[in-house]
């Protein structure tokens, strides 16, 4: 067969779901949980629950990134940014 593989439509659909979930940042464990039990499409309620959880984590990541960006902006505006003191304070945060 010269190294070619043929997949049925169900396998291709599952691969499309996996590709989409990976693109959205789901872990392999989460993708496995998303696909478990159903040979076809994941149950809508499971998908919605996992999507809401992912959005919550993304919101946290955005808030954290925004705080980091603001911290960098503040330090750039200072002649002496006192990096040692800022780093020491993070140990206690």
C-alpha cells in the first residue's frame, strides 16, 4: 500500500474533534474525557461544561498576563526599577 492509510469517516470526524480541541488548548487528558463513551460526537452537555471550564482558565490567564504587562510598563518608566526588591516581594506573595 506504499505507506498510505485509509481511515473511515468516523475516524476522520474524531480526528477533526481532537484537532479542534487541541487548538483551543485542551489537554490530552481533557480531550480523552471529551471523547469517552461516544463513538460519534461528544455529548453536548459535556462539551459545554468543559468549554465553560476552559473559558474560566483563559480568563484567569488573561488577567494574569494583563497584570504582568502592567508591572512591566511600570518598571520601564522607572530609572531604577528595584528588581531585587520586587523579586523578593514575590516570594511572600
